[in-house]
């Protein structure tokens, strides 16, 4: 099982350690500073490299809430680009984990058609309200209520 962590901005070692501990605690009941097999930061400048990492990963983790940064680019842009590549290459069986609660994510930044195509063959998770477990996003509900 290969796990990667992708970050829109530069990597902060303390943040990665926090995300690694949280993800490992939920997955295994124990904390680990080395839960991720690969960590990629500043993903805007590494689009192809990030896609190659995503293709080989089973689980993709991100702390993004999909909020646009200056100039309109942000997590939503990166997420849409990765979904486009996943659709083009008919990628299946990936699990994507967002370190956010459902209501903390700017779902309107996502392309509904891509979400519909990509997440019928892949899985999307967010934190539950207590942030102590993952819950799978209901894609039909997402499309109906957030991306209509």
C-alpha cells in the first residue's frame, strides 16, 4: 500500500508530522511520523511529477479545503487537473482523503462532471465531525447539493 501526501504550498515539517500522526492514528490506532511514503509540496510547479506519484499511490492525502488562492488558483484547480488526468487515463481504485470536515470544503471549486466520472471508480473521504475517523463522501449527495 502506497500513501502520498500532496500540499499546494511549500511543505512545513511540523504540519506534515501532524497530518502523518493523525492519519496513522485513524488508520492503525497508533501514531507515526512516517505514515506517508511520499510527500510532495508546491504542487503547482510539479504537475507531471505529482500525477506520476498519484498513479502509483493507493491512497492520496491532502490538507486542502479547496479554497482559491490569489489569482484564483488553489486546491480546487489542482484537484480538477488531477481528476482530468484520472479521467483521461481511466484511473480506478484510488482513495483520496481530505483532512477537513465535509462542511469545511469549498466543493463549488470542483468541476461536477469530473467528480461524477472520476469518483464512480475511486473513493473520496473527509473527516467526520469529531475528526477521529474518515467518512466516505456520498458522490450523489455531493453532486445534488453542492455541485448542482
